[in-house]
C-alpha cells in the first residue's frame, strides 16, 4: 500500500475536500476514515487510485493521481462503502462481465481511469499510424485474444478529421468474433444541428447517427452505444434499431459534488433556457430552481429570469454543454444583478472551441458578477481537460466510474 | 420529275426525317442532371457542366461552426424535387469526409428523381486486405460508408468511380448502391494517338497487378511487364517480359503516391534501351508534393520522363502542378458527363 505524498494534502485543500491525516492506510471498513490504494500499471504509466469512505456521505470521493501528479475529482456514486472496499482489496470482486477496453489516442487518460475503477475492465491497445496521404494505417493488437470477449471502444469525435480513423476500428471490432461490442462516446458532437428549419438545412446529427447505426452486429447482437447528456431528447430516435443507445447523465456526479460543499443547503439550480430545464429538472428536483430565458427586444436577445429567486443563494447554472460560453456569461450577469451570493456552473461537455474557457475567471473577491466560484465539467472532452486542469474555477468530475458501471450492463 | 425519282426523293426525305427524329428523341431522352460538388472540385464541376447542355451546376454553402463541425446549407433544395441529381465528391483527406457525407446522405431524401455520387478517386483503395488478424482494411470502411447512402425515388444510388485500385473492391459495396466502374485509359489512348507516328509506343506495367487491371484496355500496344524481386533485404525492379529497346515506353498504373515505383521502373527501362519513357496514372495522389521529383529541372540534366499524364481526379494535385513539364492533365469531364447519362 502506498503512502500519501505530501502533494496530496495541498491539492486536497485546493479541491476544498475535508482534510485527512497522512497516517498510513488501513483497509478496515470499521473506522470512519479508511484508505486503501489500488495500483494499476498500464504500460509505463502507473495510476494510483485512493479510495476513501465516509460513513455520512452518500457518494464516494476518490482522488485519482495521474503520473504527472494532477488531481481529478473522481466521484463514483454507484458504489456502496462495502463493495468499494472489496473492489479495491487485492483479492478482487466477482465481475458480471469482463470487458476489453480499446480507446482512441485522445481518450487514453479517461480509458486508464475507467480501468482503474474496476477489476473487470482491461486496457487494450491499437497502433494508430498514418500513411503519407493522410489516411490511417491501423492495427488492432492481439486481435485473436479478444475472441469470445466483451469488447468496448472509447471514442472521441472532437473534430471531423478524427472520425474516419476511429470509425474504421469501430466497424472492424464487432467482426472479430467478440461476444459483444459497446461503443462509449461520452460526447455526441453535432448534437445541436438536429433539425431542418428550411429545406436545405443539413442536420449533421442525423448524419452521425446514421453512420453509427451502421456499425455491424456482433455475436452479442446490436452494438450498445453509451453517451452522456445528448443534446436533444429527440435524438434518441435518430438511431436505427441496429444499435442500442444507452443514454447516461453526468448530473449524478454534480449532485455528489454539491452535497460535499460547505454551503450545500444554500444551493439553487439555474437553467439557462427551457431546453435545459426539460432535460435536467427531474434529476435535480430537490433543489430550488431558477429558469432563465432569452427575450427578443428589437434586434437583440436578452437573458431574463423567467422564474425563481436568486437572492442570497449560491446559484449553479446547469447545461449539457458549453461552446463560446456566451449564454453562461449572460446568465451570470442577470443572476448577479438579482442578488445571487455566489455563482457556479456545471456542464457535462466542456467543448470550449478556440480556448473560450479563458473567459471564465475565479471569483476571488466575493463578487459573483466578476467570477465563478466553481466551473464543473466532466472528462468527456479530453482536449479541454488537459487545458483547464488545475486552473480554478475549473474542476473536472470524472465519468470513469459511471462508464465502468455502464460497461457492466 | 419521274415517279421513281419522286419516290426516291420522298424516301430520302423520310429517312432524313427519321434520323432527325431519332436524334431529337435521343436528345430528349437525355437526362437533365443537377450537379452539386464539393469545394475542392469546383473546377472539374464547371468543366463537366460545360461538356453538356444537360448538366446544371447547383450550389451548397460550406461553412463551419466554431467547434469545427460543418454548418451546411443546400441552396434551392425545392428546385431539385423530381430532378436527377448528382454530387461530385473528393475525399482527399479524412478531414473532409464528414462534411461531404452529410450532404451525400441528405440529397437522396429531397424527393429527387435519382441520385448519383461521382467519386473519381476512391482513396484507401490500396488498404483492402487483412493479412493478419488485427489489420484494419480502411477500404472496407470507406465502402461501408458509401454503401449506407439512403435510396431515393430512383432506387439505389449510383456511385461512379474511376480505376479503383483492386478489382475485388467492387464486391465491397452493398446492394443498396450501384457502383459504376469507369476508367481513364481511353483518355490515354486518345492522347497517344496524337503523338508523332515515329514514336514506337509500347506500354509498360510496373507489376502484375497493373497488368491484370489494364492490359485488355491497351492490347493494341506491345507490352512490357516489370516485377519486384527480393534480393536479400532489398526489393529490386526487374523486367519480367517484353523488350523496350528503341521504343517510347509509357508506364501505366492506376495511381502514384511517392513515385518511387515509377522511378525504379524508369531506370530499368532506360537501362534496357528505351528511347523515351513516359508515365500515365489515373490518380496523381502525390502526398507531400512528391510530384516535385518528376518536374523538368532546367539545369541541363537529362529529363527522366518525357510526359507524365494524370487525370483531374485529385484536384489538389492538379492545382499544385498546374502546367509544369512533364505533367499534362487529361480531364475526366467528358467521361463523367457521359456517365451521368447512364
């Protein structure tokens, strides 16, 4: 069992977690603070995962330190204290499904975190090279070894340029005599281009759904597609019956995080528009809500508060994704003008094209009009995570635990 | 006028009328086709439209959102209802596939009478087999994506492809599409006929694969076949059959990448006494400007290739090469205009 490094205590403080002692660990679950480590060696990198159970907490927080020492808050809301302790013990727990997890270049970090969550998931690799003409030169290592195994691929379509190479692997894997195939695509891009308002509009969300619906069946039947907080509820019907979409959400991670805040009893949830309210209000029912909307005034569109009261509250704006951040900033101004004490934001997908995350500053002076207290994103968009790591107000909530559970479905 | 003469006149007139009618009917039977195209292919699209009165150019707004994903709009979408529609595509790199596929998957569903995809160059064609379990044959991925084009009122989409790399690839496409395999070789034979008669032209194939693909189309010329032989660690090009001595040898292949194979062949042919060596490939892929190895440098050194013919299937190459000797671009425009009438 590894001891905690001194860096741990400092970074824990920056994440505003309750302090814990740096005494050596015990795997007994009888003490209120039990700490155990699981070490997974993946290639040349070592991922250490610290698990901590607190009797009074409903979720579990673990600190996952990547080899470069950066912390990511890793919440696993699905596990109970006993099963987590059992899972992290060296004897291992019973797996309902052992899964071989392949991944794209960009998703390596998240793949390693997923594997660290569960003894049932094993990391596999692919050689990603290119020919001179730019087209991919791919090789799936140990392809014979996945026969009869449950196989998954963790994809990330962060730009159109990386779709074809991943698609080639996605189309090839199910046909290698695997017992089932699951595509994990945490963020489904093009989600906002899902309608034709004029004849001639091209709804690229439908193109992508069509491309994915064309994944060949494996011995396990249709491919399962795991995706988080898809932009429009209607998009679940864009997929043909040849694929089984599994729609997950990052909101449980947010709920666990909010419960751990010192002012957790003063939180209100704000939705930037009715669309966000429709998508998320049922999962956040026990919080008071504020709903904003955009109102046309002449040529301009202005954000107003439609319902709810921000006065004196720590308001958390919730949406599925953020692009330029314009909408969130508009909401921030309105909420501050209506007396919010603190303002934070949560989006599942931090797309932030062209580094637009830089617009979001930390509120250092208690002035919510000037800055955010927290800005939570998940690790669905790996490129963004690399940029915002360790930069307050950003905190990354990892989907690893949720994905690991989804792979057992 | 005697009765016979009058009858003859009448018969002649009737024949002429019939010929005119046939011509008019066949003109009327010609399909009017609305041709959309990707940005890279604008020049080829214009050339195709100028080959025929029956082809009208249409346009698409190609823009991007800030996240890099496409923001597209098909202009005049209502006008193409009940019309024959085609799209001229070029998958010159993986990055441009998704935007074109978005248009290709939508056009057939706009109540068009028929839909044709013209994809002159089918990339990934050389990666079409699994030698080991774990190889990923991207040609099959590409064929699968193309096979997934929805049907229109005209039935399965026709897909026009020139000189696909491997003959077996025609079977990679599912029944939902109708692939039409064309060739650029007639453009070459027409060009060769224009060369001075004193040139004794023979055709050389750089390997057996090229011979299998093309020898039947070029059987009016004597042939030379090369082959690669392993000598220790190296692979050396050798002459397998035929005699190039004193001839103008034209090396024929479907595509060129780095150009290494062609250069090796040229050396062997020259060593066996070829008077002149030229090359023809349908697809000048030339990644990383590898065409520069072939240009005539005005420094007194001997010009290895007298002519290097390529078609305009790879528009990025055509733009870069322009008219630099020894390159000559043979246009597929006429051939594509004819194919659109099928």
